[in-house]
């Protein structure tokens, strides 16, 4: 999932409120990565290699889901793995935006499996008290 995070982490400032949150995020990531947010965004050939690895990972995940007798990794009820994967997908969708090339690529990958997963997980997205 590190490659997926590579796509969205540099764009987190797009959804942060301006001011101290934005400054803190930019400063601490630059310290951690040794480069600015803009420099951290994969581009060109590097971006293509990131997408190749993401496709390979999600092809493998697809093979796991295909073995399940239900909509989720281990059947009809979601597991920790389903929640983790759906969380990464939701972050990509929110941070990159639904109209982004990244989200469009992800939404059609593996015949729309990941959009379906998010849809199937929707009923678990909130809890009524």
C-alpha cells in the first residue's frame, strides 16, 4: 500500500484547512522525506512505475477476493483486511478527488472491484447510537 500512499500523501494539503495545519504537514513531511511535497509527487516514468506496482498489488488482491465465497476477503462479513483496504481507497478518492486521473484509474481497475468494495462497505461507514 506504500505505492498507493505515494500518490495521495503529497496531496493531503489540498484537503487541509489553511494555516497551521498546512504549514505543519508540509514541514514535517519535508523533514521526514528529505524533499518538499511537490518534489515527493511521482511524475513521468516514476509515476508509471508506481502504477505498475499498484496494478500488480491489486491484481493479487483481486485473486484473493475471487477465492472468497462472499463479497469480502473471508466471506459475507468484512474483515480487518477489507476495512484497511477500503480505508486506503477512500483516502485516495477524497484526497485526489473523484475526477482525478488516479481515481479514474483505480475505479476501473479489476473490472470495478474496488468501487464495489467501497459500495459494499458503505453500510459500515457510520454507527447509529
